[in-house]
């Protein structure tokens, strides 16, 4: 289970150091083999490789003739890249994915349970600002009656 938000930096080669608390879990779950891909919100998704496979299978089972389905296939599967943590616990983020998500030196790694989101610091702050100021926020119907 991946949770929590961590401020990270990309090095000059485009690598990020996975926090120790997540590094060990990724080693156990997938021997450090992960998939990085694009998300429609202009962040990146980071999945342990075994967790990504059923998602890709579902996406590829959709009709390529459907405009929305093919757009998702192009984005999520088309940008998907396999990568492996190195012995120092670093992951290389390709220039293509860095460009897509607008990643520069400062970024946020945000746990989402089964995977992570990777945000540029500017985009992360904009996301938080939007959530905090949105007076029209509507709770999803699946969570009606839910309380914290």
C-alpha cells in the first residue's frame, strides 16, 4: 500500500530517488520493475509492473474504433515505459515523460494505494489550490454517507 506525499528532486540525468519506505516495498512486490506512464491530468503514473499488467489488458480490450477508448490507449499504453530501480533506489524518467508532465527539478511523489502519481511541483500546487477553493465540490455517489 503506497500512501503519503514526498517532495523529491530530479538529478541532472532525470533520475529520482525513491524514498526508502517505498523502495523496500517495490523491491518485495516487483523486484524494482515498474511502469511509468502519462495520465490525462498531466502527471505521471508509477505502477509496480505486476499491478500494471491487468490495467493494460483492460485498456487493450477496449475497441480501438471508439474515439475515447483509443485516446486512452494512446495516452496510457502509448506512453508506458518499463524501468527498473537501480542499486541506489533511483528511477530514470525519460525525457518524453518529463516533457509530458512538465517535470523539472522539483516534484512530488504521491501515493495512491496501488501506485503513485508523479507531479511537477507547480502542477501539484495548482491541483491542491483547485481542490481547496472549489466550492462546487460534489462527493462521488459511491461515497454518499461516507465520513472521516
